[in-house]
């Protein structure tokens, strides 16, 4: 695409494999802002390609549209360090849960016992049962 070329909403959407309503929604929440030409038609330049790629990367990283809007609209990216630090902490928790799930499934694949009878799994099951007046034999 030459720097002077502009894309229609359909062309931009197709370029990224998106539906046009996604771009319209992003416009409505202030994430992208097309130029308007005759008849009010949306036109997107090179900057829109970069912006859509950034939005998709942010979504893949787990950021919501509101968070992306805050980060992408800030004059200084460091204005949102706390938001990004909280997001990193949340990602680390998700990664830890995913690793634990993977380990449990891999153990279940290799274990000769049913999952509920496996000593290793029973330890994890017991750790998940909240304390209370439930039958303590479940923890054994």
C-alpha cells in the first residue's frame, strides 16, 4: 500500500480477517478514527493498519478494549504503568494455572489410577476443598 492510498472499511477488515462491524465498534469506542470522504464513507490510511495491528496484539495479550483505549491514547506510554503491571500479574496467574492444569493432565495420562483415586491427584483435590464442616474423610 502506497502512503497516499486509502482503504475502505471492507478492505481494511479483509486485510486482517475481521468483520466490518468490529472496526465500526472499535470506532465507536474511540480506538480507531477513519477519515471521512464524500458521502461520509470511511477511509483508512497506513496509520490505521498500524493501529489495528496494535489493537489485535493488545487483545492477544489479554487487554480489554477499555484498557487498550487508555494505553493507546496516552501521550506517554508510561502513563499507564500500573495498569500494565496489574495485567502482567494477572497473566502470570493465568500462566501458573495453565501450567498446573497441564501438569495434572500429563500426570493423568501417565498414572495407572483413576484420577479420583490417584494419590497425587487426591493431594490436589484435598487442597481445593475449602475448610469447613464437611466430612473430613474427603481430605484423607
